[in-house]
C-alpha cells in the first residue's frame, strides 16, 4: 500500500506568550518571555516561585461557562487550542458535516499529567468537609482523554477519539501517531496535540522536590536559559498546542491552506533511567524520523529542540544531535522556544510543533533567549537571543520525557 501524504492545515495555541497563534508567534520572534512570579496560588513557601502562566484567558470565549465549570483547566487550554486550529483549518463542523466525512475526522489531544489542580482541590474538600463535597463531575473533569472527547462532541467528529500519555513527549507523539493513522487510511483528518495545566502547589512542589526546577526567583524572566553555562533547571509552563493534520489530496480537494507536510516520525525508548536522559535513545529517534522521511542529515536547516534548560538534559540533547547529524550538526540552526514559554510538559510537543511549522511557513527561526554565557560543552548554533530569517526546507522537532520516552518529527515546506 502506498503511503498517503499528511499535511498541516490548521494551528491553534494558548500559551504563556499569547492566547492565540498570532500573538504567541509574534512574542516568540521578538524574544519576549512569558515567565513571571506565580499568581495562580500562593507559592511563597516553595523553592520555585515562578512559572510560565497563561494570562488573561477566558474559556467563555470558546464554550458556555456552565460547561466549563465541569472541566479542569488543562481541558480548557486544550479545547481552546483545538477550537482555534479547527477554525483556522476551515473544516466543516456540526450540521455542515455529512456523516461519512464526520467518521473520517478524529481527535488525539493528550496531556502528561491531566487535572492536577482539580485533584488537589477535591482532595482538600474530601479531607476538610467529607465525601459529600466531591463533585459528580470530578472524574470526567480530570482524566486525560477528555480534551479529545470534548472536541469530538463540540464539532461532531466521529473518527478515532484517543489520547496519548507519554510525559513530556505526549504532544509530539500524539501528532506523529495521528499522522500515521492518516497515512494508513484509518482517517482523513486528525486534530492532534497536547495541553497541560500543572502550575499548582503539587505540580510546582513536586518538580521542585526533585530538584528539576530553576530557583532563580530573583529574576524569573531569565530563568529558562537552555545551553547557558549557568542554567539551573527548567521552568514549569502551562498551555495547549493543537494541529489539524489532513491527508494531502483531501486538503487539496477542499482548497485548504497548507502550512507544511509531515514527512517523518520516529520514537524510541532509552531503557536506561526513569528521569536521567541517555544519548542513544534520542539519537535513534532522530535517525528513525529522518529515515522515515527519506531525508539526509545535510538537508535539515532547522531543529526545534527539547531544550529544557536542565544541566543534564541540554548537554545530552546536544550530544545526541551530534551523534545523529555528524558534522552537519554544526551547520544547522537549533533553538528552544522553552526559553520563553517554559516547559509545558505534555503540551510542549503541541505548541513547539506549532512554532516549528510557522518557522517553515514564514522562513523565520525563533531564538533561544537568555544565552548569556554559552556552555562550552554545548557548542552548536542555538540561534542565541535574536530571531533569524532563513531558508528552511526541512525542520526537525524533538521531545523527550520521563521514563525514557523519545519522539522526533520531520516537517517539510510545501
């Protein structure tokens, strides 16, 4: 069976740097960080007191407030990003969608952790006021596949309705696996990506206890500094990023705008350590994606990295890139938009894939900000501090996660 082509026809995101794709992209290109002191709760007793929060967001812009009360914030953010992406794609929805087409459109929007803030709140209610205070909506408000469920119901999409959960690789895996489903004929369109909202006492406190977070409380805006010698951990972020993926002929037939084509996908496991990264797994993930794409290493101009700003992770990814790309590693441009958004965990692959697609579409590479003193062991071109115009035909996107889970996508300009 010949492999069907998969293209990107819609984009949506809600992020610490903007509540729309246009605003987020403009701020990323400008190098404007969305990281500041936490306002969602009192973080004064935590080791890390800052995060990448979504600001000025109103879910009532997308769904009735009565419905929204039955959902955790991660569902709000993912659903809003999906609404943007579907609108951007121009797909018919609801009554405008015939039954046959509805069965060919699916959803795959995951989350790494899910409804942690509401779980925290409900546990507090249980302890202080007893089981009668547990909401009957508690379970469907917090479980991870509910973003896909709500999107499916809202738009009448009756195709595959699933969710991926692979820690910080969730969003990327959701996109890659959705592309595979289209390639193999399971559906013609997938709404795919990830969302996360874990800026809560348990979320921040848990990662801080693991010594994974930056503690640069005196200067939050410069705390996320991938590949800088003085990096001291990642910054937790929240938000959602969603892409509409579509079979190429299907998109052409309806006159859809095509942002880019997904030509390669790779995923591997480290079998090494639950939290410590390994070079070989990410290397194989990149090699597998490039082989799947039929792309040589010297054809890649841009790589949007996982780039979390952790001492171990950034060096490990640098070494994995060198192992996968050889001498060409020094010739291509790499950047980490986490320097501005923070780390969205399960939402990272969604929003960062949006930025990777926009880099191809607009021929502009977003910067890695806060590189003040580049680590000499991280000696590649990380597009330090300023965006660049560039000729980009092929772009690669990496994400890696706890448990040793790795994923890589290859996008092509159309």
